[in-house]
């Protein structure tokens, strides 16, 4: 997923941080804005979903 995001948005991203959680959380943020939460959706993002959400951010 990180590779997909970096490939799609390589000129716009200065930093990509992956923070592992042991409690099953999966959250994607741009700055302070949350784009995706497994807790809210009950699932992991689908292929291409994160790149699309980042394009809309």
C-alpha cells in the first residue's frame, strides 16, 4: 500500500510514516486529517482506494 501511495503521489509526499499498532488499528492520515479508519469501515482499504482518497484530499 505504501508503494502504491508513493508511486501515485511521488511529487507531493515529503514523508510517509508507518506506525505499527498491536491492537488491530489501521488508520491513514494526511497531516491531521484522517482519510481512512478500519475501525470506522470494519475492513482494510481495497487496492487503489488509498491513492484515490489521497487524490481527493
